[in-house]
C-alpha cells in the first residue's frame, strides 16, 4: 500500500497545508482572544485580578500565540516552495500572486509577534512578577498598537489566502507590479504606525477599539479585493 500523504508531491503539500491550518487557527485564535476578550476584560477588572492574570495566564497564552505564529510562518514558506518547485506552478500565476499578498501580511504579523509584541510583553510580565522596577507603560503601549495592527492585517490576510484558489478572476499579470507595489506601500504605512505611534494618538484611533479594528480590517480587505479586480484582471 502506498502512503499517498508522504510519498507524493500533492500528499506532502496537503500535509504541510494541514499543519498550516492547525497552527494558523491557534495563532489567529489567540490573537483574537487577546484583542477581543482579554484586553476588554483587563480594562474592566480590578488591579489584583489583572496582576494575577498577567503573572499566570498571559505567559501561557503568549506561548501558544508566538509558536502558533512560528509554525504558521514556516509551514507557509514550505507550501509556497513546494508549489513553485515540485508542483511547477508559474511564478506569475493568480494563485502565486494572491497567496503572496496573504504571505506579506502574514510575514509582517509574524515579525510583530516575535520582535515587537513578545519582547514588550516580557517586560510587562516581569513587572507584574516583581522581577523589574522598569515602568512597563511604554512596553504595554507598543505591544498594544502592534497587536491591534496584527488584528487589522489578519482580515485582509485571510481574505487573500482564501481568494488565491477560490475567487475567480479574469486574471492578467499585466499590472502585477503596480498591484504588489500598492499592497506593500499600504502594509509599510500601517507597520510604521505600529512601530512608532502612541495608543492614544490620532493614527491609532481607527484600530483602537474592537469595533474600530474590525471595521478597519474589513475595509482593508475590501480595498485589497478592489485592487485585485482593477489591477489583476484583463
């Protein structure tokens, strides 16, 4: 009996994709938990409860959060490599171009998790445990804005991931560079804001509340779709 899952290119691709799904659900699920559940709860609860949760609950949640991001990122790279290499999908095909958009969002989100959110949250946790006297307010601010930005990015990212194979377009690569250039520019603008803005500043207002970040994310996904229709169709 031949084990298709491990001995064929399509089987291997599906196995990696399955890992991608599992880790992605874990990652984005934890992202939404932090932004839609834990954050509002911390804003309403008493100081002792927040401190206790920061000491014991937050580190556990962040472990699943960051490793979910890591496995999603790595499996995504392997999936694209298999598709371009062993499966021979053309580099300028609709699937590659649209999945690349999702991958761009996902890569920036992964970087935010490991190099912005996690380092800053470690300071917040250390302060709650009494391991440092450093004021964690700037760290909490940076982690908050980066987390909200990731929530914003997640909505167009998931749209692009689904659209790569499931959204029929009268595809044409003629304006491909313009399309990718605009997407990259938008991502850079929002990411610079994530790395520099204060959570009480005007540029964070569109993503500060749960309702605002969901609305902004849906609008970003809609903009992404309109750009696809305008620039990727004949």
